[in-house]
C-alpha cells in the first residue's frame, strides 16, 4: 500500500526530515543522512560559506537524492527572514522554505506575529512555506489559511532534548489541520518521533538528536525505524484507553471445578 507524504505537491516515502546543522564533520553528516533514509534535508542559508566549497554544506549533499529545504534560521525579524528566504530560493533553486522568525536568543521560541506576516508575504511571492511555530492551534490554522503547505509545531525548545511537551496542543492542531503537520524541535530519541507519528503527525524533523549523538549514523538509523514504527502503529489503529482492566482470555473458557468425593 502506498503511503506517501505529500508536501507542496512533492511526494516523499520517508517521513523523517533531517537537519544538517551541528554535525561534527561533513562525513558524519553524509553518513547520517544516508542512514536516516530521509529524502528532505534542511539547510540554514545564513550559515552557508559560499566562498569555501569545503565548508559549504550544499557541496557535500547529493542534490539528485535529497530535496533541499532552505531555512531562515538565525533570522530575528520579518525583513531578515524575507531576505534569507529569497536568497535560499536562488542558492538552492527551490520554492520551498522552512520559515523561522526567532528574536529570542535564549529559548529560541518563534515569533508568532512575525511568522504569520512573513508567511503571508512569502506565499504571495510563490514560496511553499513550512513555518516553524510554537504549538499554537490558532496560529497553525491562520498559517494554513494564508497558504502554508505545512505547519511545524515544536515539541519543546530547539536542541533541548526534552521530548514532546506539547502533546495536547499538537493533538488539537492535528484534529483541525488539512495540511501535513510536522513535529519539529526538542525530539531526543526515536521513541519521541514514534510518539509523534502514533498521534497522527505526518512527519518529524530531527537535527541535534542525530548530529550530537555519540554515533550519529546509528542514531539516524534508529530514528528512521522509530518513524516507520510510529506511522505503522497509527495506520493499524491503537486500542482505546480504558479505566478498567479487560481480561485477554474469555472467562467462559474456565472449566467448572470438580466436587471432592
């Protein structure tokens, strides 16, 4: 059975999106991408060293194999995000952009008003916008209505490894969304990714948990399996949660006791 993820008219068989930041070496990044089975990778346009091919991530990624998702990481204002998104379109030759507007340097929480304003302008310019947001159901619906191709609520703070602290809010977003919902940020281990997919999320985006693992390629492979297991469990349909126990063996199968002679 085909079970493809479709974002902005592009189909993907993998539901794991992988970030390229914070890897200790280019080789570790390449090995991690391969092990993850991903088909979409994020690239921070502001951090590209276009004058140094050895340090330019795009020079080390197989562009025939991976769909590049430029992001506006490091942008604090709407104006900065718009500029970097347009630059990313030229550099990566794609209309896709992961939109981040983050003025807060300590907790790295996204600016909801700035994100919505930037998204509205980028959609008008023909971009396929994937906005990174706090798990705010109202904002998620507003972004969908202005034309974003996904919404990307955070699980917890970027790079924190705290897992998903926003389960109830993500559930509400999932209940109301008609575009793919990608849980992004804070995931630490494959069970976090599996949980997101079990809930009905379309995909997850993972960066630090893979890049900073002791063995990044092994962790990438583990996340691949976690995502696949979570999606399969969602499609299979879990049993309902009950307050009481239910015996797994019918009581009618128990033989009657024999009276003593």
